[in-house]
């Protein structure tokens, strides 16, 4: 195990304090869980046509482009 004698204590920069406050507030909020179902048949057909034309594209890449 490495020696723990060589360390520094640093203060959070002012820019990080707001981030910590938002994280604390978000933790106290209620969260809504969603189950989502999408019909991707048309998208898969379009990707199939693009692949037939020589395009090398994945579903994830196509989804990100949208």
C-alpha cells in the first residue's frame, strides 16, 4: 500500500461550490422513473437501405445524428 504521508489539502474552487449545491438539492428531490417503448422499425429499415448503398452506419450513430 502506498504511503499516505505525501498529500495536500486543497479548498474547492468557488466555481465548484454551486455544483455541489445543485447536487445536494437534486438528491432531495423526487425522481420519476420512466419505461419508454419506441417503434424503431422505420429507422431500422432506413439504416438497412443505407447499408445496402455502402454506408457504414450503426443504429446508435444514426440515433445520435437525429
